[in-house]
């Protein structure tokens, strides 16, 4: 079977953007031109690739098979490029990763600086996002890998490494509760709380643990910014719930303290280094992953 990769790319863009017209606007092509090329691709494959009668493009099983081939081929090109770059002296290329805001801090900055120093020809993109968006970016190969608190329920996303990072009650170090070794949900829910929004995995895990203990979380302040949550805790206005590494600088300075929460689910939380299943990494990506494993997640275990 001989397939035209340009036509597969047009099908991918139409599927990605939801319609041929939307893809045509992005690619500066006529919708009819995209439609003709996809029709020819269906002739080449001998199968219907798009479900008929829908305004938004939905792929058939054959269409998904073609997309799997397209992603594998593109990943193969990435691998070949990485190997050729590693053999050459230039070491040029691009790395794109996704992570939650909780990973922003000195450990991450030092890791990225070390990588860029070792590969001066590389360019780097970092997308700070939530769980739902990260899954989409991984599945569409728009990022090479991600760091997040995931339950790994998607069959096409796998964990390369995982590191234990229990969620803790984060508060000003001069609060009476800060002197305790642990606190339960009774004590936690009596305090003013500043928490992540419900689309974030940290919040979802906290809500589930609270529900299991017969409590309901009602934060007085909600934000998708860990920097704002940290500032609220430093000001003494509220407690927040985060992994300790998200506020490591404030804990080291004695401004904030982390207290364990009496919930087994929150003590068994892991950060995962995530990738699309069967994604092959070129050598320079393997180097960055190893640096993240040793510098940012020193307790990481291979999944």
C-alpha cells in the first residue's frame, strides 16, 4: 500500500481542529482542496476514514489506525533526527515538555539550566498546564513528555518514572498547628483554606480523601496559581495543600511548615514522568529525563 503522507497530514489537521473548514483557515487552503485530498486518501486505503453525517470530524476505526501510523512515523523521524544530531557535533533540536505549576521552582530551573548548558544547540519549550490539557498534549505528540499527578487511567499514556510526594497541609510556621506531626480532616476543615481548582489532580485527590473520611472541603480561596496559594499561606490568611517540594524554598527559610494529613491516600501520592505509549525518545531527550530523575525526583522508581 502506498500512502501519501501529505494527505495523512491534512486528515490529522482536520481531525485536530474539528472540521475541514477550521483546518483550511489554519493552513490557508480551500476546504474543498482538503476534502479532495482526504477522499483520495480513502481511495488509497480502501476504507472510510471519517464518520459521515457529523458537523465535527469523528474518525472511524480505520481513521484512528491511520492516525496511529502517522504519529508513529513522526515519532520515528524524531528518533532518527535525535540520533543523527547526537552523532554530529551540532546537537541541535527541540524539546517540548508539559508540567503542572507545582513543579516550578529552583530544582526544576537548575535541571533545565544544566540540560541547556550540556546541549547548547537545543531549543526548549515548557507548557504549564493542568491534567486534562496535559493528556491531550501527550496524545497528540505536541509535547515529548509531561510531569504530573496522574492516575494513569488512559491506555495510551504510560509512566516512565514515579516518585512519592505526599500531599501536606502547608501553613505559616508560627501557627499552632505547625507544631503537630499530623492533622486530621476535622482540624483541617476548621481552618480557612486556599486550594487549587477542581480541574487539578491535587484538588481531586484531596476532595476524594475528604469524602472518604466523611468531610467536605470548602475553600475560601481558589486559584490555579501555586504562587498565589503560597503567598496566601505566607500571609497567614489560610492553609493550603501541596507537596512539600512546591514550597521547598519557603520551608527551608522557616517561613512555612508542612504537616502530614491523616489520610493514607494522600501519603501514597506519586509524581509521574508521563509519555505516550510506544513513544521513542532520541538521545538528547533521554539525557533530560535522566537529569529530571536524579535532580528533581531523586526518590524516583522506574515504573
